[in-house]
């Protein structure tokens, strides 16, 4: 099955740059688990574009060349579409619309859209996504009691529907909680049997059996089912990197080597 694994990002911001690489380094090794054949991101603007050898650039204003199977395809635009209000996010809708159109024109069978701040943690959930063949499928946000639009699993039977609704919502000047994608996209199925939520918005801990986590800031990681803040600072004594030891405690390997020789209990 020809499957497009994709997301939207904005490299003109530090958050967008780090979010892109976190998404790529996390999801690229999971290609087989998701059944992905191609990877692509739609970038909001053309500032600070990555120039690594494994990147294939595509101009969003021109017909998109065939996506490469061996590279990360980056679609970029000359202008950015910043958030207009709490609910109006035209950049998000352009990403969804653009990637849906690419899926249509290039004969894909399925589209898996997962934002850079959405982490699928469970292997069973990955396999479930890989087995989808049709429909427009969402997972659930228990905290807000609505579908999660930061992960979209779409079969080719719904590509055109997804694009139409993304274009329609993206053209709106303003939106309300009643008109956002979560409640407006015509989902054919909303799956509530998997365990997950937008945990960072209301807790620092995940259930032991959590299978996904949405809205994970690029300053945090999931570590042993806890949300922990990354240590960007350096050690004030030696200037070395502060990192986690085997027990998840932040320390300096140079100044506190004993912290990194602790046995696991």
C-alpha cells in the first residue's frame, strides 16, 4: 500500500525547526510499523529550510514533483500563514490540503498525518494505523471531549473530502470552538478505545498504558511515562552537558560521575 506519512511545520520559528527534527528522528525509524512508503512535510514559509543531503525540496506554488521514497520531502511556500486567533490556524489547513492534494495526484492509497507534537507510543496502535484501508479516522481527546485533529488517518476514498474541508476552514477569517477541525471534519470513524490525551495541558504523568500523547512541547519528552523537561542549560561548574542518568535524574557526567554508575533497582 502506497502510504504518505506527513505533517506540517514552520521552520521560521525555533519551535518549528526543532519540532521538525524531533518528528523525523522519532518517526523515520518506525517506517515499517506504520507501513509508510514516503515521508513529507508541508512547511509554512521558506525561511531556515533544511539543507541536508536527504532532503528533497518542492515549491508549493508549482506542481509537486514525484515524492522521493528515500528522502524527506519538504514542500515550502514563499509566504507563511500565521495563526489569526486561538482557533484560526490557516497554516495548519494549508498543510492538510496540500498533502491531501499530493496524495490524490500521485496515486497514494493512504495518508497518515501526524503533527510534530503528537507522539504515538503504543506498538499496537501503530499496527492498527498501518492496517487502515479506507475512511477518515480520528482518535479521541478525553480532556476536551472531541476528536484529535493532530493525527489524521485517511484512506484514498476520503482524500478529496479532506481537501475540500481543509480548504473551506482555511479560508475563514475567524473561527470558534464550534467550527474548528476537531468538530467540523467529517470523520467517518472516531476511535476511543486507545488510551491517550493532550496530557501536557493538564498533567505531568501519563497512564502506564498510554498509547499516544498530543501537544507535547519541544521542551519536553516522555520518559518512563512522565513528562520531563529537557535540560538545555550546561553545567555551571565545567560547562558540560546536563543529561539524564539511568534513573532519570538530571546531572553532569563530568562533575557527578557517581550519578551515572547507579545500578537500576
